[in-house]
């Protein structure tokens, strides 16, 4: 009859020790199939604990790249170096003294402007005034305005083809007509140019402002080279004139200066040439040679 060894051992304590016990146990193990099954399971568990886990033979590429350790001393990485100015013999601070006040723009010297512009000058207008601007002397300007009810205020020559200016009239009536009478040939012919009212924000003013424009014909400088004009204020069938105390307001043509020829400096040796700007130097233009420049 088969017998379970564990049941026997649990019911009866071991009564013998030595080789006989080991032989009896071996005999029971060989004759008992249940004991053999338990032994197989124990051996499987013991073997499974000693075997390391199986690693997959394939792994994703991204995980492999990310898992690679990066060395901080890699050759592709640029080393950063920090250096201070005092280590190199420089000062840590820069002090600049401002001569001009902080609430005004900087004042440019004549030398600085000449260096920036390289002595460039704008061409002066062809026409120039022969009188001072009436509004420059405000006291005399107010006296003329109160006496004649009209006075030229200022004149600006914007270009060789246009003259602009403003006129002041005393506000003695609502309806006003202001014009400028001009001539380009010594009063052989004349033409009137209407002035336009310049609105302002005040409702009650002692004086009104009008602006005018006089186009200059191309033949004006070729005739006498003089432009004369005067201003007129009309109201209630009355006329008031301002003709600069009988002399009229005159503009004269300025004589045009012929452009001076540009002198090209030529050198025999490019290495000994004294040139202000090498960007403007050209061998075909600045080197004196009988042969071709190439």
C-alpha cells in the first residue's frame, strides 16, 4: 500500500538517525509517486530562481539612442570659458562725462558735421528776397497792420518754381478778399493770385491770416531776373494795399555758378599713392600709364 512520507513524518517524530533513515526515505521516495511529484516541483522552483530573466533580442532604435550615456567631455561639445575684463588688463567700468544738459539734444560740432557730410552743401534756391521778413520786427509789423489794415507777414521760396507766404489783415468785417499782384517783366504785364483764409481755433480774433502761392514761370529768370509783388485787402468796396512803402516786395535771381571740374589725381605707383578713400581708387583712372590698365 503506498504511503505518503510527509504524512508519516508529521504523525510520528523521527525515531532513527543515520544511514538507515536516509535509505528508508529513499525507498519511500522511489515507491511513492506523490512524493516524486512534489520533488519535481521543488526542483523546478529551485532552478527557476537561479536562471536570470530572458532579455529581448530586439529593441527599438529610439530607446537605444536615448539610453546611450552622454559624456560631458564629448568632443562635439564646445567648452565655455568665462573671462573678466580686469583679468585682461581692462577696466570694469567706463565713465563718460556729459557736457550738455540731459533735457536738450546733443550739440554737433562743425568738424563732426563736415566729417559726416564730407563737405556736401545743398544748392541754394535760385531766387532770394531783397527785404527782411516783415514779421521779424513785430512792433513795426503791428503798426503797419493797424495803419493799413493789411501787411505781408513772411515769404518762403520753396523751390525755383514756387513762392509761398502769409498775409495778416485786420478783422474789421466778415467778408474779406485778399490777393497778391505780381509781375515778372517790370510791370509790363501783371497777374493777381487769390489768397486763402487760414482757419484758427479762436472765434474772436483781431487779425485773420491768409496764405498764398505764386508759381514762377521758367522765363522769369531770363527776362529781368526780378519778381515784384504787393498785397491787397478788399472789403465793402474799399481797397487797402501793402507795397513795402512804395518799393514793392522784390525777389532777384541768384547767379548760378558753373560747377568746378573735378580734378582726378593720377599716380605712377599704386603702392605709393596718397589716396583718401581706397574704395574710390581705380587703376584705369588713377594710375598714369601709357598702356592699357589690364
